[in-house]
C-alpha cells in the first residue's frame, strides 16, 4: 500500500537527513534498497545508527563501493530505479563511480537526489559541518533562545530533518512526477542551509516588514506572555499560545485572572509584566491540575510532554500517532492518506540482510553471489 507503491529508490547509506528522506518515501510505499557498506564500521556509534528507526521500511544490500565490481552492482540497481539518494560530500559519489553522470548514463529517467549541508557548490561546499552550523548561517539559530542569553539549538530538527530530509523527499517526489511526463531525470541539489532558511520564510517576512526584533522579544520566540511555556507547582510545564483575542480571554478566564487588571494583550512594552503574572499563577497548581483545567477548552494550552509521555497521551493514542515496530515505540508515518495509507512494512534491516534476494533480482546466481561475498565485494 501507500501512494508511492511501485516506485523504487536506491539509497546510498548515510546518517541523518538522507535516511530520513528515504524513510518517508518507504513509509509511503516506495521500495527502498539501502546500499550499505560491505564491511560496516565496528564502532558502537555506527552500530547504533545502523539499527536506527530511520532505516525502517527498506531492504539492505552490503556493497563495497570502492571496488569496481561493487560500483557496477550499484549501477545495475540504478538501471531499474526511479530515484537515488546520496549524502556524501560533493565529488565523493563521482570518485566512487556512482555520480550523476554515471547513473543517468545507465538510466536517463533517474532522479538523483543529493543531500548536503552547504550545497554542491559555493565557498563552503567542500567543508564539514552539522545541523547547528547550517542553521547558524541560515539565520534561524540566532532567532531561537532567551532574551539576554545565547542562541539555543532546537535539537537537530530544523537543518537535518525539516530543512534537509523532508525538503529532499518533497523534491524527489516532485522530480519523479515530472520524469513521468518528460521521460527525463534530473539532479536535486538539496542543502540543509537553504532548507532551514526556507522554513523561516514567514519570519524573514516579519523581519523585512519591521515586525521582528531582538531574540526573545517577539511573539513566536517566547517574548510574548501569551506564547510560551510556564513552570507548574510540580516542576512540570504548560505551553500556551492563544494569539487571538477570544482565545486569550478564555486563557485568562480559566486562569482566574481579570483582563482589566492586566496590560493589553499586544502591548509589547508590558509583556514582561504580564508574563510575571501568568508565571505566578501557573506556579500555584501542578501540570496535571492545569491540564484538567484547560482540557477541551479553546485556551490554546497543553501540557509539555517528554518522549516517554507523549505516546501515552489520550489524543495520541486515539489517533494512533505512535506505533510499535519490533518492540520499539516510534512515530507513525505521516501524513495520512484516505485511500492509499502509509505503513511501516518492516523493521530496520541489519546491513546486508537482503543481499541475496536483491542481487538475485539483478539476475545473479547463488554462485555469483557467493563469489562476490568471498572476494569482499558484497556482504
């Protein structure tokens, strides 16, 4: 099932955004074949990544990409694929013999997706970096954090996953759709720095219009007393976000506060004063007590849950927002399709777990596979 049933993707194994893009496509029904190393690194970090739930839903073949025979196997996989995803530094795939020219030479309809931090060209293209660096240059990191404090990394969600893997997945689907009409493939240059900036388009609009000030003084960065997080009596937290006047009035009513005794909602100069009053009020009850007060209301208030609590929340349970695969609780595929639902069809594979079956699909005999394995070309 899934809207991408019948689509085949070759994924050159990596970490972070590339696997996330491949996971999304696999969740939506694509047959994703992950080309893992023939000799996986033995470090605990690699083993942890190789078992990551980001690898769910696909099959794995172990191939030595530094061996010409291994490169040929990848090109044979590419010949029958709709798309390829790789996350090497610029030029590495070319040196391995599986760059865009070689792959499109075998399959002119192929969509070749490239995932990097800085992009395929530009002054920083050949240099190393991680999510925090990419979002730093995008302008996003400077906007996150408290007034008077340093910028706060928002996990690695903005660069790696939102501006990286998710943007690449959308690009792959768009280009594969176009290839069905034109009969021609193309190369996608997806850069996390650019994707992170794209996610901040609305904030850039506010900044350009003079509506965005110093970090920690704006509506969406915690500056507004009606859009933030408050500590409760038990150390838990409640989130509030009633930007509209009618929802803000509901928040104040349920908090037991008189609007006439507080500054006007959008009087920026007095937001700290109003925040102090709300903080004082939230500190009088536990998170669970406040949850019960606000549950079912239009006050735009919700408890702040951690990763252990979120799957057990009644709403998440009712919607089946989390699933268990091979004993591991994880987010369910999203979004939801009414006619062709997404699904996690298999747990994350061990590197090379499906080598025999995948190579057999290429026409290799059991003897051929045994010989390649004996020579270290495949695992």
